[in-house]
C-alpha cells in the first residue's frame, strides 16, 4: 500500500474513536444532547459520538452502518424501533433511548460499544 493509499475506515475504527472521544471514564459522555460544550471540552451521547468519530475519520457511509450495528446489539426493549423499518432514523431512535435511559451508566455504554467492537474485530 503506497503512502497515498489509505485503508478503508471500518465500523470498528468508528467505535474505537467514539470510545476515545468519551474518555476512559466517560468524562465526555452525556445524556439528552447529541453534542454539548462542557468545561472539559465537547461531550457526546452515543449517537453524537458516532457522528463525530465518523466525521474525524472521514468515514462516510460507515457512520450509518455503525449506528445500525450498535442499535441491533441493544437489548430488545430498545431495538423495537430499529426493526420496524430498516432506516437509519430508527436505529438512531433506539440508540438515543438506550443512551438517555435515566438509569444508564457510562460503564454500561462502554460495555455495549466494546461488545460490538469485539464482534467487528472477530474477538469472542
């Protein structure tokens, strides 16, 4: 691969970048907003984090694929929107409902995103 050729960005790349944006302890993860300025910098919900990571990586359509894969990995109660119609909006709705659940913790978000990342990388 020449220096001018770049490998294609993958769902795994977008998920890894999303987790990086959130910070190791979720310092930059939020509920209720896609993106918001905090005193420590921009913070993101899952949906906003995937969007921002895709933008940084210039991932194009991988953004939508990432959202669908995350939505499909959510517990059944959140997936109902993702399976009604195969549109990105439905996946986004599912992700928002999962992210904004009042009892949701960053540890749960990180665990879920890591499980999708591992699946994408073929790790059990």
